[in-house]
């Protein structure tokens, strides 16, 4: 059990900086997901915690002890890799027990613990097999077993589910969550899949271009994205983002003249400010034709997703999607909608920052009070 | 739609006739490749087998059937037996040397970043150099009086070594030159194998506590290179069994330094005893085949996971 403190951590390869001053506190027993597009530095950060990458500047402490110069095995971290990274010439039992063998544990003790772990991850019947004789899901279980057997203080997951097919991914996601509930070990999970992040995390850290965009519980990030990047990255289907200019305290106008009403009490804006208006597809209200303040959207096509329909339309010349429960009548031709004022997210077009009186906490949300 | 349209047409063919027609069509497709295989590879081998049981000599007007006499003669021929022993000694020196030095060089070169290209070319140069031409250079280098190698030995206080005249040193000297010629090629094969090892495995080993260079080698590199090592071992032993050019140029088989291929060459092209030389070739081929099959089957079980 251990908390992790990341203080002003930077990483550069030669002159190329990939991480710019990361600050993050991870509480003991927390399940933290680092979410971001490829190349944002999330895996690098994870590997720095593990000790597989050097730290250019700043420090990382695990359980209060600065680990910058410690070897990976001295840090008490276990890691699960995207490609499983099992030793192909060893059996499942040897793979799981290898760390104990290196540590010099007696054979009987090793075998007892391997059997125990195999039972937890459901691999008792496969202990004598080689990894090549296992399915993808089974291999991932071996990788998890190998991580668990060391009873680590910290679990690190580097996109462990991306090589699995969709169905197995959902299943393994649940198993990881269950495992965490049972072991209560501090876990850091790196992924580019926002659904994985939303469903697993106690707290999500969204990274972009080597910086933390926002950190917080999944619900908060979804409801109050601090930047346009977070807004567009979280949520499927993605949030609609419409460029517009503030023309009055309560109105923004798009390039083609379409006006969108704003709640004047909510936002701190200036007349003439360039903004982006964000509306989640599920927040759009479909109304009766001719309703007051309704926009008539031109329907381009509809994607049927079973429980709901995604209607692709245009608003003010921009792409605009509307999520509609499948029970409703299918939209054709023109779709009258209104945008509830409290569902609008407003971002400054230049800085990408959220505009609001009440500014959500950016950065290390959990430790903001500390 | 295509499948639907075709289905009735297939159904019209009587059910029993279909396998026969498919068999016929399949056979016809295989015929050209089989003919080529027969003409190019199997026919010459058959020729060899036939010659090996005759007393054919170049220019002879008659051919006599000898049965296994050629083989009996070969096995009791002291020259041939010596050639066989020499070849085995040569292989015993070149095979482990070629594999392990090649691996060592590959590991060292693989660790380089900027200078890697230079080392690759440098080690590969002997492979591209013609061994016959380079043999002249070695003859000079190893010369007892003029050669710099003996110069160095003397300077270091060692006695002069007659590398290319002292009979007991002949095969080891030839093996050293063979190694010099071969290492670069094996290094390239090992480098290819090293490049294919997933980085994740080293990371996993490091997390597991096997992060030291020797642990890394034993946990990841060596097991991952096993298939490459087997391939290198098989090709190296085949190359070693076929040693000829250095013998032909440097020793000409004198002082009991004959090797298999050189003995075959002497019988066939110097003494024109084609039949006898064919019999020696058959023995040589059988030897190589047995050796390669043994290696492949023995190692194959251990190297593929």
C-alpha cells in the first residue's frame, strides 16, 4: 500500500521535451487512469514511475520515499504490458513465479504462491502450458498473475487491454476492477480508450502533449471539462463544438449568422470574444416544429446504435450530432431542436479553456485541498 | 451473387466424379514444378549415385559395374579416413567458434548506436572478400620469417610458430582463417535476431528483478535467440564441412592436411577417377544430411516455443 507523489517531473530525449512539469498526487489504494492520445507522454510517465525510464528533472516518491535513483525491482511496482511480455520459453507457472525465483525464494514456497495466484486469476488448469498455447485473454491473465505474485505496493498497467477483442476487453475490464476492489493496491492505468477510463477510474488524468489537461473523478471531467481538449476527448459520441463569437451577454453568433442563446448569469465573457460552444449530443432537445427558439437542423443521415440513434445534421454550417432514444420516431428532412442553456459548455477559442464563473479545479484535484 | 450463380453448375457434376476431377486437376497443376524439381535437383543426384557404383574415369571407353567396391575402398583408404578426421576437427573448431564469437560480436555491435553501421561493414568485409585471394594475404601474415603475426609473437617473447608448415598446426590455422571469414555473416544473422526481440520482455525482466546484463541475457536474449542460433549452427556446420579453398591454396593437402572436399577434388579432377570420387561425394552428402537432420530435430524441439 502506497501513495505516489509526482513533483515537477520533466522528461526530454536530447532537446525534445516530452513531459513538461507534471505534478500529480496519487492516493493510497486509488485507481488512477491516465488518458490521452498516443504520443501525449502517458506511457512515458508510467515507465518513469516503474523505473524503466530515467527522470530528467523533478522527483517521484512512492510511499514517501523518493525513488528517482532506485532500480525497478526496488520500487515495489508491478507492471502489466500491452503485449503481455510473457517469457515464451517458460510455462505459465514459471512465468508467474519468475520474480520469486529471482528473489531467491525456496521452491516449495514459490509453488504454493503460484498455485494461489493461479486460482485467483483462474489459470489452475493451464500452469504447465507455454504462453503460445494460450488465448489472448489467458495470456493477459498470466501477465496479471505475474504482477500480483510480488504483492506489489503499486500496480502499473500500460494499455493492457488494447490487444484484446472488444468482448474480451469488456470482460477483462471488469476483472481488473474486481481485482482492485479485492487487493486495494494503488493502481495506475494508462489508456487511450475513454470508455475504459470512465469505467475503471476513481480519478482520470487527461494528458495532452506532455501536460496534464485536467484531473478529477470521471463524472466531473464529463460534466465540467476544463478545456476544449478534455471536452472533445471524453464522451462517445463526441461533444459538438461550434465556433462562434459573443455578440451580447446572452448570445453568441456563428459565422453564418446562426445565434445561440447563452445563460448570461453563467459565463464571464466579453462582447466580441471568440469562443467555442460545446453541446453533448445527448443534451440536445428535440422539440415540436415551430417551438420558440428552435433550430431546424438538416438531417444528413442516421446511425442506428440499437438502444439509441445518432442523427448527423448541420447547424450553422457545422457538423452537429444529436443522440436520440431509439423509441422516438426517426427524424427525416428537418429536425427541430433546442439547446438547453444549462447544457452549454463554453470554451475560449484561443486558449481552449472553459469559460465560467465557477472554474473547475485543474490539475491535482485530489490534493487541491492539501 | 457469384456463388449463387455457380452453385447449380457444380451440382450438375455427378457427386462421385468430382473427387476424381479435382485429383486430376491438382495433379496437372503439380506436374511442372515436379518436373523441374526432378530435372534440376534429383536427376544430378541420381547420376551421382549411378557413377558411384562404377569405375568410370574421364576418357575411359568402358564402364564397369563395381557394386559397393568404391565405398569399401574409401572406408579403408587412409587418405580418405584422414580427410574425414581433419574435416571433423575443422568443424569441431569452426562450429562453436563461429556461433559464439558471432553472437558475442553481434551483442557488442547491437549495443552501439552511431558506430553500429561502421562495425557491421567492418565485420562483414571478410565475408565479401574472396577467400582464395585473401589466402595469399594470410600466407604472408602467417609467414614464419616475414609475417607480422610471428613478429608480434617473437616481440612478446613467444617462440616462432610455423602456422602453415607445422603439420599439427595446419587444421587449427585453417579453422582460424575460416572463422575470420565466417564471423561477419553469423553476426548479421544474430543482429537480425536481436532486433526482433520485443523490448517489453527486457522491461518485464527488469521489473521482475532480472535487470543485470547477465540476467537479461539468460532470461530474455538467449532464449529469444534460440531459433536464430539453431539456424546459424546448421549453416555454419554446412559451411565448415565444405572447407576447400584455403586448403587448396595454402596447403594443397600436404602433411596430412586433406579435407573431404579436397580429397574428392583430387580423385575426380586430378586423378580423373570419377567413379571413386562420386562414391566419396555420396559419403560426404550422407554425412552432411545426417548431421543437419540430427541438429534440426534435436534442437528444433528445444528452440521453438
